[in-house]
C-alpha cells in the first residue's frame, strides 16, 4: 500500500507491523518523523533489537544485508533492520536482495528503508514488491500553498490553535523550512497560554527563522533557487553585511562542489566523497542538484576563479561593484542558462 508519511504516525501501535516499509523523498523532516513512527511501533510491539546498514555507494556489500535476513534474532522474537539509501536507488544487486526479501519475508524481521531522493526514475520491480507486502510512504516537498495547512495541522497536534493570519505569519517566517517550523511550534507549545494565537501574539513569540544568512544563501545557490538568491542577497546587504565577510563560506562551498564534480566526472563514488567531506545526508540534495546543472569540473573551476576576483574587488584590490559581481556569479550557478551573465 501507499500512505502519506504522517499516516504512519497515525496508525495505532496495536496494529501488526508489516514486513517492510520504504520511506523516501526530499522533505527530510517528514522522512525522519515517519521512520521514527515505525521505530516507535516496533518498540511497542516488543522489538528491542535493531540493525542499521548504510547503503551509501557502489561499495556497499548487499550480501551482508542478505545474510542478516537469514541470521536468527539474538535478543527478541523480532528485530528491526534499517537500510539507509541516500541516493534512492539500490542498484541491480540491491534490488534483487530487496525483492527476494519481499517474496518471502522472514517472520522475525521488519525491514525499514529510508531514502532521501524519490521519483519515477527511482521506482522499479523492487519498489513494486515492497508495496505488495508493505508500505511505501513518499515525503514530497511541501508546496508554498500547502505550507499553511501543514502548519495548522502541526499546531493542532500540539494542542495549539491559531487564526488564519497567525498561521500565515509563521509560514512567511519559515519560508518553506519545515524543520524551522517544527521547532517554532514546539516552542509555542511551551510558551502559549492556551488561548487562540492571533497575529500579534504569534509575532511576539516567533523568532525570524527566515533571517538572511550566508548558510541559507549557499543552500539556495546550490539548490538552483535564483529568486531566493536575489532576495537573500538584498536582505544581507540591507542588514549591513559586506561581501568580504560572505566570501570565505561561498568559496569554501564552491571548492567542495568542484571536488565533487571531479569525482563525478572520473566515475568515482560521489556519495562517499560527500561523506568524507562531512556533508550530512540531509544537506546533500542541493549539491546533487548543482552537479546536475553543471557537471563539468571546468565550469566549477571557472566559478571559483570568478569568486576569487570578487573577493579581491570586495577588499579594494580590484575594479567594479562587488555586490553586482557576486549576484551575477551566484545566479549563474543557480541557473545554468544564466552562465552567460559571467564575463568571459
């Protein structure tokens, strides 16, 4: 069957666990919370044993997972086996192992697979096999017009009430960041006096989670959000930031992405390289999107060179307007069609 991620949390823990769960999608918070719901369900069913496999590259040994399925549980009648699949595709061997599991699920194993990417290109016989005996829950990104409804539902789940304007205020503040919204709602649950929140009360309790900063800027650049890039740059400039103070982080992210582009061009393991660079799974999606837009390592070398030129300008060692140059560079990275904006 297919369910929304939130429906997994709503299912009663007295219901029998299904043999396999696949929770996938780009909305990290929804994936994490749905997976937590499955884990809580398993604990409620008396499952205390848990194994975790990180299938984060071509080097992963699917034979180890298959052997685990066939090994007896040591500490309880059942055990939870988790497979983390950052790229969303198990490959030929992985698909065969998962399909075989679904064809004859061991009675002492509950399989939980989580993935950070999903779409038609990721589906196959292996995911069809899962839906026949278990659950597929896809955590699609919440669209802007859906965010107020998501916030209102989240507020109700915490015993809070808010009028429409207050909900919209919170939606505007978090700018699509579900994790920030969840954190603010948790804080509201502690601070609220039980009355319906109006816009003034919401304003006084909620921090500006959408405050402009260089971290949000680099995320927007890599994710290809050109309009967001221009908005954040304008906000940074209005708040008194200077280009020279932004460049170290921007150059750092460009150099990291240039390294990833070279690994990708050489047929290497990009997921393993991200892991070695300390790029968390939840932060990998923007880098992947950037590499899809600009695959050639030479393109990233050009971006780094342009960033160095802007840094010199910002420090008074070059001609031109550093803010204009920075926006032109970042928009070129965010949108492949805008590369022509860069001066050859």
